[in-house]
């Protein structure tokens, strides 16, 4: 197991137990789908961020376990909805819930997980946490809708792309870190530092994911190479290649985006290599990783603070 998991192993185990408990429903299909995606082998990084943020700010209670489980439920709900919207059939090497049970059950179980997360927040009795995560969830939804609007739009700018991944991915990391610090009654400056840490960490993770979509290994990634292109998603590697490539190269990429031509994948990957688009994307990820580390550099040194620093490094060290 990774170092940052080991640092909060007892807390992390408690989160996993709570997740299984809160997945209980008198409707068997809810439990089947919920357990399918929750047990699919993810690293649960967002809950880990919440645990580490709370502990690094001196929290000694138990509500951070509830917070982490809530964050995992919110994340899992977004995955269920994402896979339906994207018509994905693989996630983490397994069939997606919508591929196995169909779209309607996946959407409805996603709704169940959202509502269960808010039930758990109410039970925590922490208005600050409800405020943070309500805003976070709303922003994620905005990001999802904006990404849907941007599908097959080859004119999307780098700024447009960054705005979407900020809302869709980075915001939950930021919310997890901020909520953890807030739960510990950390001063405003520390809470803001944690929020910035989570934001930059989330941006780094998404940028690396987008680079790996064109240069990774399907078996290890647990998804198909080129899925983003097939779904018409215009990510930074494509944006950069269109900005720096020749007109002929731009035309190939634009056509592949607009018409979802699977046969164009090899040609697009070759253009990305020629323009070093993956290197540019990875450099942007490294910048965000560095900013994440800088955000909490002044936090009191502890095993939990060091684990947060390690997590920021891990974000850019993944390479399938």
C-alpha cells in the first residue's frame, strides 16, 4: 500500500467499514451497484486527502472518518453519472455499472449515493462542512454540464479546458482538503492553504490522466486508450497539438474530434508525439504539483503533512 495510505491506515480502514455500512439499503440493486463501483479497486485519494488534511491540522476526533466517507460517496455518484453520459464500458479494468445493469439503474443509484452523502453530513452536525461540500457538489455539476456542452467542439481553448477540470475534478480535492482543515478548526490562512493544495493536486491528477489517455497502457490503466477522443472530449494534449501543429495536422485532429473516427487514433497519437503535446501537458501537471507542495510548505511538519507532500509527488509520477 502507498505511504500516504499507511500514515492514516487506521482511519482509512474505518472509512472503508463505514462506506460498506452506509451502502446498506432494503433495495438489493442499490447495494449491488454501489458495492460494484466502491469495491472496484480505486485508491480513494479524495477521502485520504480529507483524512490527512484533518490530521495535519491537529484534529483528534472521529468525524473526519464520516467526512471522508461522504466525499467518497459524492465521488462515486459522479463516476456513475459520468459513465452514463460518456457511454463508458470500462473503469479500473472492470465493466462499468451502466454496461452491466443499464443506464437507468446507474443514474438512480448515483442519486441514492448523493442523497446518502447529505444524510451523513446532516448527522455530522457540522454546518461548515455542509456549506463546503454543498458548494463543491454544485460546482462539480456545473463542470459536468460545461464538459457536455464542449463535446466535439474543436475550438475549445486551453483556458476553457482548465476551467472545466477545475470544476469537474480539482474542486472535490479542494473541498476535501478544506473540509478536513475546517473540521480541525484551523485558522483561515491554513484553511485557504489547504484549499489551494487540494486545487493544485486535483489539477495535476487530471492533467496526468489526460496525457496518459494517449500514451498509457490499457491493461494497467483499466480503460481504453483514446477514450477521450472517441467521446469527443477536447483535452489539453489535443488543444496544444492544434495550437502548435501544421494546418494538415490540425485538420486531422479537428476531424477526429468532430466525427469520432476511431481509425484516426493512430494518426492523432503520432501528431501528439510530433508536437510533444504530452510533454507540454505533463509539464503543466508538474507545475500544479509544485504549487500544491508550496501551498502547505509552511504547515507544521508531521507525518501527515509529509504524506500530503508525497501525494503531490505521486500525482505526477504515475506513468502506465
